[in-house]
C-alpha cells in the first residue's frame, strides 16, 4: 500500500498509517531529513499525546503518554553501534510491550524485531511531497 502526500497534508498520511498498519511496532526507513521525526510527532498527537515530541537522536529513546496514559515509545537507532547499547537502555524489553513503538533507522538491528511489525518506507517525490509505502511483516 502506498500514499503520496504534500507536507501540509501530513494528517492525511497519519490517518493512512494508522488505518493500514496491522501492528503497533512500526519501523521507519528513509533518507536523512525526509521527515520521519515530524511524521512520528504527528502520529503521537493522533494517538492523544500532548507531550513535546522531539527527536530521540541523542537520548536514543523517548517515552510519551498517549490517551488513557498509554505509553508511546519512540527510538532513533541512528547513533547506536551495538546491541549492548540497546540492552542497556532496556530497548529489547520494550519490544515485548503492547504499546505503540516507533523506530527510526532500524536497519542495523532488524534481527532484534522478533514479532510482527509494520515497515514504513519513506521516499522524497519533491521538496514538498513524500511517498509512504506500508509493508506489514509477520514474524
């Protein structure tokens, strides 16, 4: 499944993602600067979070509160070099959670995702337009 959207139509993209993702573990692939964090920020707002959503590039993992105090996990694995760093953060245990888990830059660690997940592939169409492809993976 694919959708194209202009940046000012990001809510349309969020609705498409939430309506077509079969799983709450969502992996985000795309080039640097394509708007993965911006998309996740808007998804968190759709899920009822009023927290200040920011990129977890330096802390690696942020936790937000959604509606009914449901936790939303947002990880950015761009700077992570090895599995022991993820273990120290408790990230592996978080994957067993039934909460929403959004992961940017999952490519180095695809072997740790041992449950069903949705993969979002983001591509740039133009400076103001993106394409999202959704692939639901069963483990």
